[in-house]
C-alpha cells in the first residue's frame, strides 16, 4: 500500500493553519493515487482534550476531506514502539539517559554542536554510575547516533539538512517519543508520503535516519516529503487559537460556512473554489505558493489575507 496521512494531536479544535495543511496533505495523496490516513498523535495524554478527536474528524469531513480505513490512535500502539526500541537495543543503539533538562542545558558541548543537541553525557556512564542513577530517577532512552546530520529531499523545499543528535526514543515515563512513534507508524501503515507544516521540516532528517536504522535504506528512499508553508497571524507568527475566530466552529458562529472556509483556503493556495474532488484536477504541487499565508478574520466573519 502507498499512503499519505494527516496526523493531528487531539488537543483542541483544528484552526485554519491545521485545516490548510490537511487539505494539502489530502490533495498531495489523492493527486498521486495514494490512500489517505488519519492518525491521532495522542501520546501526550496531558494535552489530549476529550471529544476533540471526534470534532477534528467532523471538521475535516465538513471540508470534504475523506480518509481510507479507520483512524489510528498512537496511544493504542505502545507495543509497536516497544518492539522498535527492543530492535534498536539489540543492535546496541540505545542507552539510558538520566539528565534533567537543566543538566542538558548546562552541560559542556563541542564547539560546533548544533543548538539544543544532546551533548551525549549519559552515553559513557559506567555500569556502576548507571546503577546509582537508576535509584534517583527513571531513565529516558536515547538513540546512539553515528552521525551529526542527515539530508532528505523535499518536494517543496529541496534538500533539507538538519542535525541528528542522540534524540529521545522513549521518555522517562515510558511513553514513546514523537520521532519514534512517527517513524514506526508511518512505516507500519504503509505511509510513503509525509505532508505537514514546514515548522517540522527539521524533524525529517532525524526521522529518515531512524527509519533507515529500523527498516533499511529502501524504506528511507521510498518516502516523499512535502513540508508546506505555515499560516501566520497579522504579526507574522504561527497562527494560534488566541488569534480570534480561527476554527470552523468559531467561524460558523460568525455566519461563515465550512464551504466558504474551504474556498478561502483553496484561494490562498491559488486553487479554484469548490469540492475537493473537483479541485484535484487543478492541483499542481510545483505551482503552490511557498510563502506563509497571513490571515486575519474580520468581525463580519470574512476571511482575509491582508494586502
Ligand atoms: N502531530 C503533529 C502536529 O500536529 C504532526 C506530526 C507529523 O505530521 O509528523 O503538528
């Protein structure tokens, strides 16, 4: 199977930025003859808002976004993440890390280390030190990487090179970390097209590198990436819920129908208005605008992009 996906966190209603990315992910998948899957990234249980997964599905449906198969919930898939960590562990590629956030910030690092990269403090712990630290706090598990950066090809951004450090595979509460869960789920669900907002572009090299370790180079080569521009507010910052009427529910209260929102989003992509399956014929990835889309929503509910 060959599939694209949309992978929201069920932490509230989707806003215009999320919805625009979802439309793009659907168009990329359908234009390339792929299936399209919905995956709820709900591993961070503290952020999950009850009922929001269903509302997200309803809002996506109101825009005409359809999915193949049942939605996947990451919270139901711990055994697959566990198996992946066990596989890496058997290859000697996993180590326990006891560092607190503060210790990581304050640790000495190599002169050219990328900002935020883990300095490798716990890589060289002796068995004795490890035993002692285990009595103080439960460890997170980190990947023992053999390189400092990795490059992927992106359909919109070209070559994307970013740091690969000893990133976390499992948090110290036992939950799988974001990068691991994405890689395992994409691979096991047949996802070979990743379309998401471009603030995640820097995660792609780490994920591709990890995919190679777990599933081999062919699996890495198979994935097509397209990181799409963000929707931003009038100050040029990533759109957020506090930016006013930005969800379908809020816009409906102002008298703006889902079809109108869909058409505004399509307009922002230089695509004609109308049902998505009709718009598909006009979709050309190479003709998409590559700048962020600045949006404001006026009190009368009309979505506008400032001149
Ligand atoms: N859950 C992420 C988000 O809502 C998307 C992760 C991904 O597409 O890999 O931004």
